[in-house]
């Protein structure tokens, strides 16, 4: 009987445990929180980091391992692996921190922490790979709460496998007693699939410049939303010390709906969205940061140092699990005119009390001028803190290999963009950029930020001498010499303001060309946009669910009045890029999403020839990886493909598409030699000279090669190009036309068009629009009469420029064995000197001829006057004979 009682007791205990396994996860987590609240605070849970709640739920305790920071504004990091291999969901957080010791905490999710130590100084970085902010806590700020049924996905094949805790200890005076700190956060995780997945959307300005002393400066960001619906539930703002207010909005049918508005000088945690806001396809997300440059003596740029500024608006959202995207960014302003209607509240600073400012920036900041170095250090670290989610993720998003994005950048724009997107991916992970940049080399290595999304900007710093560098291009051998068409004279390119094509409603304009009738052909992306979410780290297109572009992507315009003549290309492309037209009027295009090159007839709906494998990036003879441009030799029919964003090569194919050869390699980190590329972005054929010129975009130069062999013949590089040269086009008369990219923060070279002498590489003229402004000019084409068209991928516009003569332009064609470099300025001076010397000779000869005649007339008048008065009638004959002798001598002379 006793044995039966024991067995019954065991069965009851087992039944109780099973029942506990099916209890509500949230109620179990609440019980865990209630129990933990009564336990000692110091190092709670450090001996038992994982607590199971039945079959599907568990708690993970993430704590600092009993640390004692030694100085104020210390950032310490530690990591904890996800204790399970399969997919799980973070559904709740409980912070363990005292505002007396901790300024704020951030929790990141990633796959590889920056260190394997128990804890480390965050100057070493947080994560080596991409990371997402999962949680933020700041003093005096409400904790982050996830709505019911919403979770952050971790583990499995795509989720994070590590959590990294970053704690900022603002004021260490509380550690005078040498006690240990175990601040951290407890996560509630579940294996139960959540119907809604949480994610982060970052809006960030990358090209704002704040003039010194200017009272109000606005930084505006706006992007069209092109995904499945998302629901916003929290937001966070971030600037440095010049920021006054940051506001975010949804714009739908012209109506502005507030997402959140806050002073960046208040605790920078996630605040709940006051009223539910949903974002649907084609809504606009807009944000404005208001700055003041008062108190600064130099310009302030977007960047990662204490002397720079930032304009960030973070949005925490959730989506249905089947459509979920964990991270999205916006770094451009697609509609500047729209901000004229922004609600007035966005322009009104939020007052912040001085005592709150002190708490925000640490107790040790007691006076305005106290401990300047500490303030700089704090600014530095806060920057790193707030950039963690963005830059860690961007280190993968913005180019799975050696990076940067761009602020910048960058913009993306394609900045990006953009561009960038802001600073290098390591800005936050490795804090290198948080130090003051004191020399040119360091600035070069840090500002690598732009729209290199997925090699959209594969930027690495390439240091160049400040002086211009260009070499005479060796002429190819046609028989015994090469035809050199040399431009002389002076002219100027100006915008044709009567051109109505600027008002056309286009998508991102990626390619331009002229057909055999000299009509303008435009290649655009319709309602598709290339952004940081378009590709994964292996350059595989991620937005196939959108389907191909449903608009006609190739349009033909009358070059005089922009009247639409023809259109095609519907339902064929995903992300158009390069365009050229052969001598028979066929369209040759590249698609970076499909990784393919196509030949289309003007009236055909299906391609006549296709190169590459659809949606499969590669680097062999049969694959491309985001090919950028294509050109066809009108003499031989050979096909040349620039490949591309993730390969660094030029490939030649036969007229029927058979592989012939290739040349080129990726630039090294410290130098860029002949035949090395950092995104071969645009091609220009010079058939008469049998040469192919390439816009080597990220190296900011033009390289030229022989068509038959791929042999390097020379480069053209000018300081005025800046770091990027996007496109190049060849025009009759020996002229090259090109457009560069937006300057990096702190650089002076502006975005513009260039006209160059091909044989010498010298810049003859530059030009900019009168209406609107260049944002990211992406392609350029020139006609025989020097009419120039420029397409802009960010402005979604096409400009027309015309040639205005200032003096005669003479085009000479001479058969030479070697090109003769000529200086147009010297030619002009020589012309002036020749004209001047001819004029002097003419005046001198005329003067010498007139003087004797005048003297003779004077003598004759004198003789006539003297004759009647001196000799009278008798002397007349004497005078005659005398005057005859005199006149005879004069005639002799």
C-alpha cells in the first residue's frame, strides 16, 4: 500500500509539472518577475541565466558580470549566446538598472560579438557582423513594451544567435564604495510562433550641413514605402547637441499624421506612439530635424565625431510574420517640395530644463564649461550608442565585403542613392569614428558611407595626390596611325530652360541613350526603387514578390520638345540600370536585380538576346553580378559589358553572345592601378579610335582601353571629380562628357557635369542645372551638335543642356602616329600674339609711308610761300631751277 501511495504522489507531481507547461507564458513570466523583485539586487540571476517556463517559454537573464567602472562615461559590453538553436521570439523585457549608476542600456542581437571576454570596453565594438537594437532603456524614460502577439525573431536560420548588452555608466561617483554592478535585462522568450514580427525602420539624414551661427537649419528625410503594411508602436529620436526637435510623420494623400515628436536632448529611449499609426504601400514616411548653428564657428556636417551632428528618427514596428522584414532604412528626401506643408509643430523646439539636461548628460556636468573633454567623450559615445543598430547592420547590408555605405552615406542615394548612408559600418561597432578626426587620412577612412547598399556603394578610401592627374591617351593603331579629333576654341554648356522633359513623371532614371534618329531614349525604374533592402549580403534580389515593373521602362522622346514618341519594356525588368542603342536601333540594357543583359528590338516585346542567368549572381563566364552598363561596337558588333557592382571586370562577347574575353580586377585597399576598378559604372565607345572608356566610379576616374586587346591606354582624373565619377559619354569632335557624384561631408567638390578634351584629358567646361539641382546624376549622353542630356536617379529627372558658342570652334582631324598634347590656353595666347604682331607691322609700314608725303607737302607749301617774297619776278627762273634740283634729290631719296 505504501508503494502504491508513493507512485500516486509521483504521478500527481508529474501532472502538476505538465499543467505548468501549458499555462500562459505571460502569466508565468509575471510570476518570475514577482519572484525576482524580492531577491537581492546585486548580480541577481548571474548563477542561473536561463529559467524554463514549461515546454515552450523561458527567461534569459543578461547581466553585467559584477563590474566596477573606473571613470565617468564608460561604455561596457558583454554577450550571452542564445541557449537554443531553433527559432525563438523575444516577447517581453524587464530592465535591472538604477538611474543612479546607469545612464542608459542598449541590447543588440547579432551573430558574432566583437569579443569573447566576459565583458569588454565597447571601444572594441559591439558586434562584428550585422546587429539590431532589440531594447533600449534610459534614465527617466519609459521601458520598451511589445504589443501582445508581437516578438523579435531570434535563432533559427536567419535570426540572431547572440545578445550583446551595452551599458553606459554616466557618473561613477556612485561607485566610490567600490561595489560591483550587475545591471542588465531579463528577456522572456518563447518557441511559439508569433503572428506579428517586430522590426526597426531608421530614417537618417546624410548630407545636412549646418552653417556656423545660423539660428535654424532643417534636415528633411522622406521615402515612399513600397512594402507590406506595417504598424508603428514606438519611436526614438537622436541628434547631438545642436538638435532642437525631431519629428516623424506619415503622409497619405497629402495628410500629415504624427508618429512622434521629441527633443533629442531628453532621454533617448523608445517612446510609445501616442495613437496607432499604420503604414501602407505608397505612403510617405517623412521626418525633420531642426538644428541651430549658434555657438559654432565652423560648418557642422553629419558624421560620427563629437564635432559632427546626426539626424536620426527610429521607428519600431510590427508586420505579419509572412511578410516580415527586420530592418529598413530611409536616407534620402524624395520630395523636398512636400515639406512646405509640414505641420508647424515640427518647427517649434521643445524646451528642456537645465536640470534635465544635466541628468541627460551625466551628473558630473555641473557647469556649462566644466570638463570639456568629458563632454566630447560623452558626445562621442552617445553617437556610437545610437548608431549601433544602423551601422552594425549596414556593415552587412551596405556591402557584404569591404565596406562602407555612405552616409552616408550617401546617401544612399543609390547615400543613395544613395547614397549613404553616413559613416563606415564600424562607426558604432568599433567606435573609431567617435574620436576627433585630426587629419585627412583618417577622415578619408571614416566617411566611407553612402548608398553602397549591396555594393550600391562599395566604398573604400583611395588616397590621391591633391593635384590633377591626367595622361595623354595612347591612340590605337588603325593602319599606320590613329584619327585624332581635336577640339579648339571656347564654348559653354548651359541648361535649355525651354525643355519640358524636366516635368515628366518618371521613376528612378538609370540610363540614357540616343537612337539613330537622334531621339532621346530613357531607361527608368517605374515604381521600383533600389534601396538597402533590395539585396541580401550575397547580392540576391530580395523583392521578387513585387513582380516585374508594370510600367513601360523604356521611353523615346523628341529631343526638342520632350514629346513621347514610343515606349516599351513593360513587365520585363525589376531594377533597370544601363542603356545603349546600337546602329540598328536595338536597345541594349542591364538589370541589376536579374543580373542580366538584354537586347530588345524597338518594336519587340520579348528580348532578342539574353546574357546571364536570371536572379543568380556569379562571376564566371555565364553569370553577372549586378551588371552596370553595356556597349556595342558599331564596326564589329562586339558586345562589351561592365560587370559591375560586385564584380570588377569588363567582359567582351561576340555579336551573337559568345564569351570572348574579360579584363579588370578589384582595386586594392591602398592604391588603384591600371585595369583595377571599384565599380565600373559606365561605358563610352570611341569607334574611330578603337577604344573603350570606363567610368571607374568609386575611384573617381576614367580609364580607357583598346577594344581588341583590353590593353590599358590611359586615365583621366581630376581633383574636381571628387571621389566618384558616375558616367561618361563620347561626342564627335574629340570631346568627353561626364558627371560626378555628391561630395562627402567636409569636401568641397560639387556635383556637376564636365566637358573634356579626349586627347589631353583637360577640362574645357563644367555645367550645372538652372532649374532644380543635381542629386545623383546617373547617366549622360551627348549628340553631334553638343546637346547634352543628364538623367538623375534620385531627382527622377532628365535635364537638357545646349552648347553656347563664345568663339569659333574648329574641329580638326589629323592622321598621326602619336597624339600631340595641346594646351588650349597656350593656343589661345599664341593666337593673340600672332594677331597682335600682325597689327603692329601694318601700323608701322603705314606710318613710314605717310611721313615722307607729309614732309613733301610741307616743303611745297613753304616754297610757294617764299617765291613771291624773296626773289620777285627776276628770281622766278632761279627758283625753278633750284626747286627742280631739290625735288630731284627728294625724289631720289
